[in-house]
C-alpha cells in the first residue's frame, strides 16, 4: 500500500451580499371591459403581488391612459389603510390621465384588498372604439435602496351601447296665436345622436290635444332626400329619407326641421294645449322620443262679417214707397259669438230720407227685446 498524506486546511472567506429585488406584479388572465351605463367595474381582480425581500410595499403608482376628465371616474377607498388618492387631472403631456399614487408601507396582502376595490366608471353616451390603458408599478419598502417593479399594462375595453337619437328642446312650451303665419318646429330645439349615427326617419306628432280639421303639421322644404306625409287622422307628420339615401346626419335633419311648420287654419280655433313630441330613428333602428312640448293655441276675437250680394246698390224712386236697402245681406261671426249690437247708417241722404224697419223687422226686434235708437233717422243702432 502507498502511504497517504493530507495537506493542511486553508480557510477561504466568501462575503455574500444581498441585493434588493424589485417587487413583482402580474395581472389576471381575464380581459378587462366596461359596458356603457353599467355600474363601476374593478380594474385589479386576481392580481398577484410578491416581493422576495419583504412582505411590505412602499409605493404604488396607477395611471389610466386615454383618460377623459369629463366622463371618467376612478373610485378608490382612499381612507382605507391610509392610502392617499391623488387629484385626477391632465398630466404634463397632451394625453389626459387618471392617476392614483401611494407612498408609505403596506403589506402585500393588504394591498391586494385595496387594489381589488379600485373601480372604473364612465358617464359617456358614446364609447364607440374607445379603450383605456391601465398601468401599474410598485416600489418596495427599502428606505436605502428602493427598487421599482416593471410597469404592468392591461387594456380596458369600453363597450358602447347604441343610444337613440335625442331632441333637446330649448323650452318645454311654445305659443301659437290665431292667424299667425306658422310656427317653425326647428326653432324649438336641436336633434343629435350620441354616437354620431345617421338618422333614417323623423316623426313630429301632436300626441295630445290635436284638433282634426284645425291643426296642421307640414313640411315646406324642397329636399329630394326627404319624403314627407301628414296623417290628418292622427296628427302625425312623418319624414323619411328617400329610397337610395343612406340616412342623414342629425345636422342635416335639423335643417329639415327648419322647414317643418305648425299652423291652425281655423278662424275659431279650439283654445288649449297640444302636446308636441319629436322622435328620431337611427340607422340601427333605435328610436327615441322627446319630452312633450306644450304648444298653446290662443284664439283672438274676430269681428262679425256682413255679406251683401251684388249688386249692392238699391234704387229708390220718389213717391213709390220705401225700399229694402239690402234684402239679402247676412251677418255672421267667425267665433260663433252672439252679437250685442248693430249699426245702420246712410250717407248723402236728403233731409227727407230716413232709415226704418219693416213690420217683420219690428216684430223680430220686439221678440228678442232689442233696444232700437234713432229709428226713422239717417242712422240707427240696435
């Protein structure tokens, strides 16, 4: 056997230096989406947070890209766990951002709870083609050498629901006075579509108080793109785009409304309120109806009318007796009011000429208890 020899033992010191690792963050695999008009939706469900060096996180930064400060809301429990909600405002770039930041110390488990309560809401009626970009990054709780995680990004899809066209009236009331030329419907408000879709039809209706034979809705425009029809039985004016026309914009239909008129053709209109509604239908066949506009029709008192058949000249021959001045004259009142007086006068008469009543006329006057003054003179009144 060969002899064995052992060397002396040498010791080597190895310094192990720890390195601060950044926190890690991972979104859940489920897509993010918000549908118009629904309640707020959570942005951070099933988020996984970890930090191999610590159980605490020292900072959170959340930014929502394509932020709309007029319609978007970022709800967060700002009191919970002492987190501070930052003002939602435009950033330094042109893009508008919703931002939420936190500085302090929070357990990763508590941060999970907080993030799960951050919710997004939009009040917009037009979300066509819109998205929001959700970005989040974490900073660990190392006061000497803080380390920041990679920015994690996820897209929030905004789902639009097609809204009906809208007619926004400038007032809930309007007045039409008897014998006025017409009332322009287009002056009562403006038509719009939240998504900017074209409209295919418009309906102007006297939904209440309509007077058949008196009230008229008409379209006096000359556009070849519009077919108009007034239903006298129902008081509804229908305006439809002509065949081959792929709808008209709300702006174009507002121009059409400038040629839509209301008129009462009666000399004795029925006083009272008509309720006017305006409904639009877009290309997706979604129809709206405006709030009723109270249209008050005011009658005026018309003067009585005396009709005399031609020829209106009566010949008087001296010594042949009295003649009837106008035997076929008729008296009417457009408003069907009772008459309270009548005046008869003859001009350029000789001193011997007087006006009187026949025996039948006197009988009628007595039967109706009429007071006659100036009989057998050149002017008398009843």
